[in-house]
C-alpha cells in the first residue's frame, strides 16, 4: 500500500526535515504525453469515440483522479455516452480507467515519461543535505511506484502516498496528512512541491508551505497563494521565470536545496514574527 523505507532519521524540531513532492506535472512531465495518450487509447479499446485533445485535457485536469475525471467527462453533453443512466456512466468510467491504467503502465515502461528538467539535481541536493524525500500524489498506485522506480529509483523516497491510499483526493489534504503521520513529521518541518491549483490547496489545507513549479498545464491564476511560483526547476539551459516569491528567497536561476531551505526559514520567521506581533 504505502511504500516506505524502514530507517527513520532522527527528528530535529527546528529545521526543514522533509520535502513532499507531487508526481504528475511536478516530478515527471506525464500528463499530455502519458496520461492523455493512455486515456484516448482506452476510449478506443472500449469502443468509445471520445477523444481528448490537449486543450480539452488541460480543462479536464481540474478534476483530480483519472476515474473521477472520466465520470465528470461522461456526464458532459459533449461526451459520447451523455444521458446514459448514472450507474452506467460510473461502470463505464471504472472500466475505461482500468484500461487506461494498464495502457499508461505500458507507455511509461517505454521510458517516454521524462523527469521534469532539473528535478534530479534537486533530489540529489536534498538527499545530500539529509532532507527526506516523500511523495503525495493523486495518481493510481498501480503505476506510481513503478514509474518512480524507473525514473528516479524508488529507494530515494522514504514514503509514497498514492490516490488509492486515501478516500479523498486532492484538493483534500488527506494524502499530505498521511505522509506527515507516516513519517512522524509536523507540517512546519516540511515543504510541498506542486504544479496545480488542487495540489496547492491540498498542501495548504494540511498546513504546508508550497512551492509551485508551473508547467504548460498550470493555471497560474489558481496558484497565486503559493509561497513561490516558478516556471520550472531551472537548469543551465532554461532560466527560471519567477511569478511569485513571497519572501524573496529565490536568488539563483534554480530551485536548489538552499533555495527551498530559504523559503522554509523565511516563512517560519514570518509566522514567528506575526505571532509575536499578535500577542
Ligand atoms: C495528477 C492526477 C492524476 C493523473 C492521472 O496527480 O490528478 O489523476 O492525472 O492518473 P498528481 P490516474 O497529484 O500526481 O498531480 O489516472 O492514475 O488518476
Ligand atoms: Mg500534479
């Protein structure tokens, strides 16, 4: 169910102990070239004429969880089975999602789902700084662990919580809360890395500061409340565009471990200052 490494590092109350990463759109560039292709192939495999192009898929991403996304689509008048009884819509959404998951596992096994540019360097830096790496995703367990293992090596992550491990997916905070509970962390010892509005809302509801690493699917208007919003992790080839930097912590051209620690400590200082001001 949850994947966790056995060793439990010592806890120190006053430092950034863990960074919790989202998967789709954050650790990996998986939506348009992976999931969307699998959804369309699943429609065909199930005898449906539905097709999600890039623009439509971007809109549908507002619904997290593939099965819920399919059900929301099938209720839409533009879908091929709009008007069928609700129980039929639910059954077909479940069947199509099962097919889609198998197809996505096959697609991901060919190596076409790449890591976000610059994220591997950040993972290395965080591990070298003894900062735990955890995952909180809406994605299905059936593909999450194998994709993380293929792209990064699953042993890097001390705990992976998937959409199947919680009863409510993002923007519900359940996945983040389960990571905190599973690793005996408090929200103020951690920081979340996300790419979407629902992900930011989930992290914020769990009390975590959040750095949004936007991508082509990110609705920038939906992530303005994040501590930081940048256009990517940054790498020598692609300079960083900083959309939000609440504490002025992003100095260089990369999202580095030092930058994340600066965001975390600036927020901590800000909260400490505001609590003394209010006494
Ligand atoms: C993004 C999602 C997932 C994927 C599809 O998850 O909302 O539903 O789009 O994967 P993340 P499934 O929280 O990692 O951004 O079909 O397995 O749901
Ligand atoms: Mg995401």
